[in-house]
C-alpha cells in the first residue's frame, strides 16, 4: 500500500456538534467513521488510520482561509456522488456537482462543496 504524503488534517469549527454529525454522515461512504468524540476533539478515519479531526473554535474566531480546501479520495464515481448527495442533504453549499474535469486530468471525477463553516471540501476519484 502506498504511504500517504499527509498523515492527518484538522479543521476548526464554530459549529462543533453539528459539524461532527455532518462529517459522520458525509465521510461514511468513504469508509471513514467517527472514532472518538471528547467534545474537545472529534477524530475520523479507519481504526488503523485516524486522519481527520475537528476542534471547536469560538464563534468570534475565523476558521476558513482563502485558497484552502481539503480533498478526500473516493474508491469510485458512485462514492463521489453519494458523498456529494449526502452533503447537499445535510446543509452543505454546492460549489460543483460530481463531474469529470478534463482541465484537471483525463481521469478526474469529483465534486466540491462548502461545509457548515464554509471550508471547501472536495471528494474525487480517478477510477473509471
């Protein structure tokens, strides 16, 4: 198995409880689950790779930055579509629906949305 170049990532959220519920649903089609929620940290991933974390941030603090986005890999185009559909059903804001992007690569198929805090979230596959 290929060694990931980035081991894990964390995001701040001003809507912690709602965001934990959001990501619990949105990441499920990717095989990721909520592994721990202490109220001060939520950890998502697989039992062998905890890779995505949420931390509560005061509502007065900024949690997003221009030019930043997080991209999750999906095993199939169907999984990309399911993640996007789930995100739209749980109050995400659509940036682009699942589609091919030949401007990125000949095999790219993905979607992008804003989560509850406005983080840009992408899900993609290069599978046919």
